C-alpha cells in the first residue's frame, strides 16, 4: 500500500500571530487542511470535536493553559496526535507533556519545514494505517525490508541511508537544511563542521545511479546550494 492518503487535517492552537503565521505557511505549502484558534478555551472546544488528525498546541495560552488542554484531551480520549509548541526547555515540562499523551514537541523558534515533517510523522504513527511502501518519482522504498527499488533494480540500504531517504520521501519537494536532517536522522544536535549528510547522500547516489550497464536515471534528491536537500516528486 502506498502513501497516497487524504490531506492531513490540523488544528493549530497558538496565540502568537507571528508564530501562527510561520506554521500556517507550512500547512499551505504541504496541502494540509487546517483551523486556527488563538484562545485556549475555543481551541479546546474545537479539539473536542474529534475531527482533526493532528493538534499543534502552544503551552502558554490565554484563558486556558496548554497543559490543562492536554489533560482534558486525554480525559476525553481524543485520538488526534498532539504536537506541543513550547519555549520552555526544562526537563520537567518535557516529561509532563509525554506523560499526558503528547506525540511530540518542538521548541520555539522552529522551521516550518520541520514542524510539517513532524506532523506527517506523528499522523503516520497514530493513524494505524498499514503503509509499508513509500513511492514517488520512480523510487519505491520498502519500510519493512529497508530495500529501495529504482531503475528496475532493488538495493539493500544501510540504516542511515534508509532513514535519510525515508525522511526526505515523506515530505517531497520540501527543502530541509542540514540541521533538520541531522536532528531527524542522526538524532543529535547540529555540528556545523560535520559533513555526514553530504557523505550519506553521496553514498545513496553512487549506490543507486550506476549498474553494470553504466549510469542510470539519477536519484531525485536535489541539492539546493546554500540551503539543503529535497526529494523531487516529479522530474
């Protein structure tokens, strides 16, 4: 089964207009359906309708705190994945939001590309859909066997090669900088001196672009000079 699914329906509960504008720009870029509330009480009322796939929730809100909203969502057994936006960095807060059932959290300030990638990943994990293959632009990635089929040949990938290709394919045409890729694929803080992303992409290109008949159709991972990388959905 491929990942051709209906648009993700997102509820954004965020009172800062500048922060909401960044998030909404990402939603539009990715074709998400969305609804935005700036008040905790009205946001909770919308969330309780249970019509959203993902809820993006700020912690500091007028009229009702984000943690209290999270408690109420858990009590009402709302099944939408919840991603917390927060400027709080203390470990106690992070532990509390996961204990209350949040799927993920993102520190402010954030990149809209990373927020949308986390929305897609959280929705994928919580949807319960039996998706075992990503398919786009001639590339087929088997999520069970960790093999990729391209140019009519199947290749086994290393763990990092698989995670990198998986991450980029889940958000086609979105440009991710090295910091975001390292955070998702290698799970550690950004080191500006490292070239691990470039090295891994070079390995993927070398492995998939050449066979015993010579060079083939190039892997559709595009380098955007000075910005980052993206997986192109079409040539």
